[in-house]
């Protein structure tokens, strides 16, 4: 059985990274450079989104600590 030009050879069991690389190359019509650039763009976009979510989570946690500190203060301290 001969593999199609857009598929990895049949006898090779690809890792997840290799499977992703093949998919990017297929979308880029065999252009390795274009596939690499697109993969890096996607990775950087995913990283930026993960950082944004982490910052948002950290702000919510900080806000929760501030609210808990205000609510936990005894009423006698206010006088």
C-alpha cells in the first residue's frame, strides 16, 4: 500500500507533534516554511490567550482576597 503524497508513510507511526506537523504541511500545500510560520503563529496566539486567562484569574483571586478581608473585619475595629 503506497501512501498518498499528503500522508506520512504507512510504516511510520507518527508522534502527536509529527501528526500536527503533517497537518500544517498539508494545509500549506507542501510548503514547509509556510507550515512552520503558521504553526508558530498559532502557538504564539495560544500562549497569549493562556497568559491573558492567567492574568484574569489572578485578578479575580486578588479581588476575592480583598473582599474576604473587608468582610472578615470585626465591627468593633471600625469604632
